[in-house]
C-alpha cells in the first residue's frame, strides 16, 4: 500500500464532511494518497478541543482478476493445482508459497499453505484428501527440495482478503466494516461481482460497493453454513 504522511491530530471543526461520533469511537475519513486508501482516526477531547488522532491506514477492498496468462511462478502453481482441487468438489481459495534458501549443501525447500473450501462443511478429511492429491504435484514443482504442505479450511471467521473471494461464499454470512458509516454491516451474501456485493440484512437487501468496504470477514451468526477449521 502506498504510504502517506498523517498529521499528529486534526481539528475536527475543520472537517465539515466528517460524521462525528462518540469519543473513543474509531471512524474513517477521506484522507487519500495514491490509490484508494483512507485513514482511520479516533476522536478524543483534550484541552477543551475536539480532535482526532490517527490509528491506522487501511486500503479499500479491491477486486483482483486472476490472470491465467502469467509469468509469476506462484500464480502458475495456483492454476496448476486448482483443477485438481476442483475435481474433488472443492475450491482453492488461497495458495501461499514460502521458499527456503539452500543451506549446508542442501537444495532448499518450500513451505506451501493452501486454503480450500466446499459448500457446506469443509472438514479435516477434506483437507487430508487435498493434501494427498496435490503434494505429488508440488514435489514435481520443486524437484530435489523438501516440500512442506499445510491445507486448511477458511475457518468460521476468515478475513476476506480480496473482493474476488466473495464469489465462493454465496449463501454464507459475512460482515463488512463500511467507511461510509464507520460501522459493521452483517448479512447473508446473496451475490457478488467485480464492483459490489449484495447482502440480505435485518433491514432487507443492501448493495455494498467495494470502495466503501474497509475489511470483511465470514460471520457464523449469519447464513447458517460453517467450515470445519
């Protein structure tokens, strides 16, 4: 994420577009740098003045299209493994590869972490099946090296890292922290595309464009579906 300078504090009387909340509440305002970043501040009262102090900088949710025509070796590995996982009735959500340098004459190695998901409950047996299936392919991808593979489900409160991931969780409960209201919105995920998601919440259907979603996670309290780990 592109960094930018944050002042030590800001006089909130000069922020005409900001929605004021309770003291101590975190909220987002539209300070921007290159790209699409917003700053999260906490409101406090000091010396008779209402001021806000920076807590963190957070990117807005992005939607990344996975291009199969790529020279990135990790992405190529993802696309080589994806059909194997799909053939078992599951989806490969995430693949992280950590390469270990060669030491003492050994050929190095790779630590691979895969996250898989299927509609319903993704259990230990599902992860074991994927492990047995994709390990030989990984050993071919890293000849003469030690390969350590970890396979897990998304978990019941997984942090959703990219907008493209929402498509896997249609029908499940999610919750999103929104920068327009500085609060969480929870509901059952009805649909998702490259611009927005559609939720069924307490007040009915709601459309959330990615540009107002600071972060999102699965929510076991909505939707009624779980994953094993």
